[in-house]
C-alpha cells in the first residue's frame, strides 16, 4: 500500500461525509457523545464502528491484544474511568472474536516472546477451565470456546473495578456485555453474560467506596 494514498482516500471520505451531512464534522468538533465503550481486540478485522455500521462519534474504544481487562493496566482503567464518569456511557462492551491470534497463541505449546507475558492471562484462564476445554475434541471448537470464556472473564474483571462498582453505588445505570464477533461471516453474537449490578460478583469483590462508613 502506498502510504500517501491514505491521505487521498481520507480527503475523498471527508468529502463524502460532508455531502451526506454538511454539519457532520462541525457537530463532532463541538463534542463527542458516544453511547457505549467498546473494549476489543487490536485485530485489524474487528473495527468497532465499521462492523456495527456506525459513524465516528458513536463508540468510545479501547483495544488491545485479545481484549483483556487487566486490573493493573492504567491505560485501560483511564479509558473506562473517562467513559463512565465523564462521557457517562451506560453500556460497556467486551468484544472478543473467533480466530483471535492472541487466544491461539495462548493455546500453543511454544513461546512467542514478550507477548507471552500479556497472554499469560489467557493461559491462566485455560488452566482454570482445563476440564471443560479437554472435553472438546475438535481443536478449532476448543479455541472458539476459550475465546468465549475469555470474554466472560473480562466482563467480570470489568465489574470488579472500583470504577464500575462506584458507578453502580451512585445509581448510574451501567450494563456490561460480552460479545463475540466472527471474522468468518461478519456477525456479532451476544454471549448473554450481561452484568447490570454487583449481585453478579462474589462477596469478596463487593467493596464500599471509602466515603461510606460502617
Ligand atoms: Co484477536
């Protein structure tokens, strides 16, 4: 790809958008008001707004390899805090995808370098669900199941953050969803793992904000 071509394509795209809606960019320049936060995989085949057929301004996005919610990741936590406390989104989506290279690497019996330290979170998940995964004979289906288990685990990780717990405590309606995208047919699937309050969490994870005494 000629890198200069990207600028030509960008000018043509901006012109098309203006032709369709003359105020589109001036409206967005004023403020963004996305309805949901998307935590997805960095994979080039899973761009949030494109696969949901939405325009720029619709989705606040954080992407990393294998869509992980790691509690020491200040980058992810900053995105979640801004989305919840400033943009006041009401939906947080963790979207994984079948055919995820990160999940595949976490299932392999070899090293890949530095990234093994990031993918360790999935390897630990694989160990936790070893019995269920071992019962799946087809390696492709086993990998798909780990993709789903990973999404469910990351939704729970999100629910355990103080950002989400404090939002619920303030009465801010916040729904956490787990979705999977299939790169083979372009379709999104809801894993029906939606969490809308602290009830879904174990006792250990229910933490009162420091301002509350008792
Ligand atoms: Co991926």
